[in-house]
C-alpha cells in the first residue's frame, strides 16, 4: 500500500510507501498515522523548512524470516510458509529526496491556491 500527496487538481503528486509516509510525517513533527487528510501547503512548507536533521528517519534494513501457518485442505493439516518481508531501510540521501518531492507538490499548491491532500 502507498500514500500519495496531491494537489486539489491532481496536477502535482508524489507517492510514498506506508513506511516512508509514516517516517516522513514523524520527521515533520506531524506524528499522524492517518492515511488520508488535507492540509494547508503553507503549514506543510513551514514544517519542511524546520526539518534540518533527517538522521532520526534513517532506518536499518530489516529482514523478517518467513512465518509458518497452518492450512486445512481436504481434512489434512499442512504447514506452509509465507513470503519473507524485507524492509530495505533508508539513508540520508533518500530521505532528502523524498522531502524534495513533497516540497514540489507543496510549492505547486501554494502557487495555485490549493490545499495538499494525501490518501
């Protein structure tokens, strides 16, 4: 699943994975797990400009090994594995690039007198 930040006319947009969205909102001191919303672009630009230290959003790679679950087929119980989940982590350059993508949407919204929406 992903979350997109868009202008009201959908002419400006940037997309983030749920994990990156959550990290970004925390970094901007907007600790929100709301996966849809709307905000003034000026307020969001101020939050972006206050964001000087991105190191708090840097994550290590996490590998969750497959988990086993029971499956019932034809009266027999068999055990199967799910897919592994790998979180590739992040680094300073990736976080700055994400902030810059969001900033472009925010500037477009300011110039066109629109709010920023996400969902």
